[in-house]
C-alpha cells in the first residue's frame, strides 16, 4: 500500500504543477492526495529550506520576497490524515416518523375468497 499525503489548497486560485511527467492540479478549496515524493518536489514537504520550491512554484524571485512567499505557501495545508468531508453528515432521525406497518392477527389474508 502506498503512503499518501493530503494537500488542501486554502487559496482562491488553482495551482498546477508537475512531478515525474505527471500534472497535479490543486483546485481552490479542495484536497488532493499525492505521494510524499510529489509533495516534497512541489511544496518542499519535509524540507527545512523552502526557497528552491518557492522559486519553482513562481512564488519568489528575490530573497526579499521570502516572507510573502512563505505566507503564500502556508495556505497549502499538508496532512498525513485523509480529510473529513465537511458537507457530509449522517442523516438525522429527529422529526422522522417511522412507517406504520399493519399487522394482521392469525395470518389471515385480506383477500376475499370466492364461494
């Protein structure tokens, strides 16, 4: 089983990047599952020095832009836990009336018999 990490794009713009000749799209407000290797290549996952990754993403051109670029990168939340769907919940039983099941005594049929 392959280990995955989950990247949630909390910005209002889609991010598109590549890893191993495969395109990765990170739609605004959505979570994408990918390998830790892809997350490392794209976002610097697990790396202390983020500058090369910020430059690759186009978030930084000059060292003086580092603080703003790190702020932008922080809006891509990376987790090892699969996200819980926010708009999905168990149906509520409050206010639901169970269906009435009519029981017949003695197993009698309600059909009329021809005489």
